[in-house]
């Protein structure tokens, strides 16, 4: 969706605050004995985000009608403020967290949420940087920017991972 500047940049304020509040509340709930499990769960979900990012980009953004049209617009207008509104992305995270909370407990649900939200925050941050910054050669960010530029300008059937090439290598869609 086309977002105003406040809508576009609100994720960069809202997500760190939500993650921090959930992390503190979840770690308090988990207690000293449950903290290592909480951290392990959050870390696993952060890693799970990389697969989620790949799957969403490859199969949702490039194939679902309307969403594909919006994503195609992003391919043409890379610097425009096209994105997912914060209320919508937080709503999707809530749809994941609530069942986890219902079937386990708040500590686990907060760890799952924090891991996935941290992954999402890393994704939107990297995606913003590779479209708006000029990273130094040869840096991690420059490598990601180069890979993403190949996806945008050469072949949109390759390099779906924005924050990592791992899943592109696993599924054979990586090109350097």
C-alpha cells in the first residue's frame, strides 16, 4: 500500500517498543529458571523469520493478486513509501501470538512474538537501507543490496531473501 511518511516510518518506532515491552514482560513471566528457554525460543523464531521472509517474498508477493500488483509497483518505484501498514503487520503477529498463548503460556507467546517481530524489524530495516542508503564496498549491506538489485532489475525469480541468501541457496534461487 502507498503509505505516508509517518505510516512508512512508524514501524521503526512501534516495533522496537512492542518488542521491548513483550521481552521484559515475557522474561518476568518466565522467571530466572525459564529465561534460557525464553531466549532459545525467541532465537529459534528469529531464525524461523528468515524462512518466513523467503516464503512470503517468493510465493505471496510475487503470486497473490493485488499483493503482486503492489509488489510490482515497489519493483518500479523502489524509493516510494510502499509497504505494509503497522496496524496490519501487528495484526498478523497477533494472529500468530494469540493461539500460542492459548495453547501454552504468555512467556512462550511473548518469546515467539519477540523472535518473529525482531526478524520482521531486521527485514524492514535492511530492506529500507538497501533501497535508500549507499553502503560501503564490500560490506554485508552492500552484498545484500547487490543481490536485491539483481532480483529487481535482472530476474525477479531469483534472490528472494532480503536479509540472507541462506534459503535462496537451499531452494536453488540464489544468484550472485
